[in-house]
C-alpha cells in the first residue's frame, strides 16, 4: 500500500473521524431526530437525548489546543477522570441542577485596529453545547433555506461565492445591496430568540431554560470585572453559530417570500426526474406582472440582496432596515451598508471583491482578493519571515518554516476561486520576496534542495521556478497559483439524514460494517486517545494492512506501537499503525523458528519485508 505522509494522515483523521464518529449509532441507538421533527411539530423531550455517549463523543471531538475557560480545565485534565466527570455531569443534567459557568472574555485582533470579543465557556459547558448543537441541527437544518451558508454542514464560503457568481451572471440582477447589521452577536434579543425556537418546534421547557441561562451567563472581562449580559450571544461558544442562524432564518424566509417563495396561482412548477423543482414559468409571470425581483445570499450576519435596478435596491434597503428593527430589534449600520452597481464598481464579500466585466454581448464575473484581506495576509507572511530569520534554535526554525508553508497553502486553497488570483498573489509575492531577501541570509537561500518529508509540496509546487530552499527546507512560493472554478457540492451528502450518512460512508471507500464494529469494540486498559487513533488509522489506511495492503476483517485488525510503550512510546497518532494480526506477530517475533514459519505462511515481497524491517528497527529488533 502506498505510504502517506504524516500531514496527509492527520488531514484524513481530522476530516473523516469527525464525519464518522458523530454517527456511530447509524439510527440504532438514537432515533433520527430529523424524522421525529417531521412527525411531531412539537418536540418536548430533547433534553433526554443528551446521554453519556454523546458527551464522550463531544470530548473526543474537542481540540487539545483550545483555550480553557475560567476554571482553566483543559482536555487533558478532564480526561484524567473522564468517566467520573461525565457521570457527574449527567447526574446534574438529570437532576436539573446543571448551571452554566461564567464565560471568560478574550479579545482578538480583527486586523483593522479593532478587537473582536470572544467568550470562552468552561470545558463541561463546551461538551453540553456540542451535544445540544448536534441535536438542534437535526431539527433546524431541514427548515433553513438554501440562501444561508454560514456555520452549516456541507456548506462553505466557496459555495456562497459560487451562488453569487451564478446569480449576477444569469439572473440579470446586477445591483447589490450590501447590508451590515450593527453588532449582531452583541445585540440579539434573548426573548425574541426563545420565541423563535418555540415557534419552530423546540418546546422542551427544560432545554430552553438551560439555553437561556447560557445566554445570560456572567462574562468575566480580562481586567477581572464581571458583567451580566441582557442580550447577545457570546462569540466563541459552540452553540452560538446555530443560534445566530435561527435568529436570521426569519429574515431568510421574509426575503424569499418576496420572490423565490412567492406563490404563483394557476402556474405549475416543473419537476425534474431527480425531484428538483424549477420555477422558471412562475418567475416569468412575476416579471410580466411587475413584481420586484429579489435574491439573497447570507453567510452568518453578512448578507447581500440582489435587485434588478437601483430603485428596487433602495426600496429593499428601507424595507429590510424597518423589518430588522421591528421584528428582531436589530439595527442596520448605515455607514457600512451601500448599493453597488456591479457593472461599474466592486462589491466585497468574505474576503473577495466582485464585479461584472463585459465580454462580447454578455457580462462575466471578475473577482479579486479584497484590498483589506490582501494587506492582512501579506503582513502575516512578512511577520512570519522575520520570525524564521531569528529563531531560538534549529528545531524552532523548522517549525516556523512549516507554519509559513501552511499559511501560504491555506491562502491558496481559500482564494483560488478568485478569477484574478494569479495577479493578486503575484503582487503579494513580490512584496514578500523583498522581505525574504532582506531578512534571510542570501547564501542560505537556494534554488536546489531536498523534498524529503515534503513530497506534498514537491507534487504541488515542484515545477515552480519561484520555489526556494532555506536551511534545506522548501519555502512555498507565494505567487505560484492558478484560478480554480468553485464547484457545486451535493447537499444530499450530510450527517443529518440516514441517506446522507450512507453517501458519506460510501465515499470513504471502506467497509462500514467493520468500521462500526471496530468503533464499538474496546480494548481493556487502553486510553481514549489510543481508541480514537485506532479508528482514524483504519479510515486513513482504507481498512488495509500497512505492510501487505490486504483488506482486514475485524478479527484481523491489530494496532501496533511503532515505538513500544515499554521504551517510552505513547498512544499518539503518529506512533500507531494498523497491521494484519499475523504481520503484527511476525514483527514482534524473536525466535528463528517462529519467524521462518510466518515468512513461509505470508510470502512477503522484498518491499513488504523492507517496510516490516523498518518497523522492527524502530522497536529495536533485528531485521529478518
């Protein structure tokens, strides 16, 4: 089997485990809440669905480097007595004595000189919020409209940009109303939010009381002062993004009712073979009737309304401002809100700026990285180069170089959908190169070097003449990037429906039955970290032995420590590997007769023996 780099395996772990781990039940241990919400408009027992397994699952999904709350409890500290801590939390939930703890306020730089306040709940509150977010998402996801893209499963900023591109090119709505809600997360009305949740079917009074207590939890400021919020949802909480979507879902439906959801009398919608609904006939009738065409794309609290002319855009602005004030008690920032004719100017959204450029008889989208984002990312790279130039030691230099490369690759992945991304990054690259030449020793910079351990960089950037090596490590070129069109994602692939989960598992290319059995099989005396990493490795190796490439049955799966625990090895992901049980026994065999018997049985190739001997060498065993 082809060996993967540690970076690739970590990527697989982070993405595949999160999709699979959340769905271990597959409808057996927990009723599908989405189906339940369809059958019963009023859901009154959702608190009972928070069980020990769901809390442990949330614990596994938590990142180790997350900032702690006011109690300073980290994931590692909580894990020391995990079962006792979870049992204690469950007891408080069942006895209704659970109370959310105060939230620690931290401020991060927004890049424009201002600070963004973040609220960090204590670790136990994060677990409970995560479990509730999963349950509430099952209820609300089917009720959210397609125009919303922020903090939703199987949706991203690229999807939002794709929709905007198609809307302004094909629907002839080139006037954009850029709306900005003034301090949205700080001004959400708690009573309005509770009423919205009640009207949308969440009528579990115990649950609503806990959520209200979370919203009103005291906030401890950096100077030690404590405040008691009367409105707003703290940014940083796991539940806050979902609550913000619930609040603005009413706005989505109101805008949609003006055009997309407007009923058309005596006109039947066209239903395709796939079951999709097309309202082209209805829209043609609306245009002939003089109905004002409106479309919206929203990402969290940032949204744009598309209109066919400036007059309609002005009317939409006044109506939206009045509606937000009267219905949600929110104010629109008049300074930041504006109307843009895309044929004459740019509109900024999610770090991109878009316009319409004439091409022949039609118009096409032209997009750049917005100036603010361009400046921010350039300064970030220049600052990282200065750190690389003055490390404390060689080990730190390697770490800083890896961080620099990760920054650039992350920027490339995000901004590659801009049509003018090549020229934008070329400008950034020239500015960064000036700092690179001034800060780093010219003799240490070379056009030749070794890609050992960086095969993923060689594969993607190896043909570039801009690549340089510093201290033997490759530096990813800033300006080496090509435009890539954003692609549609299948929204049917999601973890909230049985059909969506089946598609996820099918795409992974593994035996799901074996996967589920492995997830439910526990080894006595093993840590939670070991059990999690064993599952992740099974997925990353596509259910195959790392030596032979053989697909493994459940009874054949053995998880091997590359560096034995007796020699100081740990249960970290990079120290484990999935092997066939006979390969594992051969790896640890020391008697010559045993080794010969297994070699005769397994019939390993030269390359397979080399892989095996490499693992034996790590375990301080002689090669065979």
